[in-house]
C-alpha cells in the first residue's frame, strides 16, 4: 500500500465517510463488503487516513457511529448530523461506495484553491468548509425538501475539477460491485489497492 505523496501539502481536514444508507439495491450492507480481505468501511478509512485526515468521522446508522439526527434525508442529513463533531476547518466528504478512489484524487480535492470542490459530474466525494454558514445552508435546503448535494455545491460556488471517472465508479448493486472488483483486479487503480 502506498503512502500519500509527502510533497503535496494538504490542509488540516476532517474526513466524513457517509455509510448511513440502507443498501437496498445491494441487498446487503455495503460497508461490510470485502475488499482485499477487509471491510469496505475499513478500506475507506485507510484511504482518507492516507490522504492526511487528522480526524475521521463515520456517518452510519449503527451503534458506535454517528447516526442521522433526522432520518431519510440522504447524504445531506448525514453531513448535518456529523457537523457538531467535526473539529477541522475543511471537510472531506466521502461516500462508502467508491472503493477505487485514490489517495491522490482525494488530495487533489483538498488542495483546490476554493473553499468547496468536487469532481465534475460527481458531487461526491467533495470538500466543504466547516462553518456555521454550511450548517445553515444544509438546514435551509432540507427544510424546503431539497436533498441534493449538487444544489449545495452550486450554492457554495464549489469548483469543479476534472475527474478520472474510473476511480469514481459507484457500487450500489451487486453487478456494479462485481464490475468494480474486476477493475481492481485488472489494475485500473493507481496502485493504491
């Protein structure tokens, strides 16, 4: 397993792993799927740790994790629920279901010049500022029934970075998971597996 590049200075950040979904399309808890002999949750924790996280928080509706304050509000509800626990000025929000994401790509998001950033066409993962304005914006969106991460990023004037779509393969179904594991086996990833 490679370590992050020491030449890239990453600002202090809290990594938030979103693992609170129902996994209904997968038919089993995505966080517990096995990748290289460990759970996907552990795999993603290692990714954000290697990217330089000084704090890792897991949004997950299970004992021992931070559960959603308001149920069924999607990723925005998970983000809102963890905000009181986040200590760093930047938040790296990472969904549980993108196992091919590289450490370098996460660091690219973190070193973008704007306060908020994401990869074009992929609202997650993203970087958000950890401040009162973010909390208020999320509350306002949820109050109006708007649960879109894209809308949040647009409202924050987040910068869009170019993406390696292979790393952003989303795994919501067994077929998508198998495809992702095939990509991993074929070495599509950047050697970080």
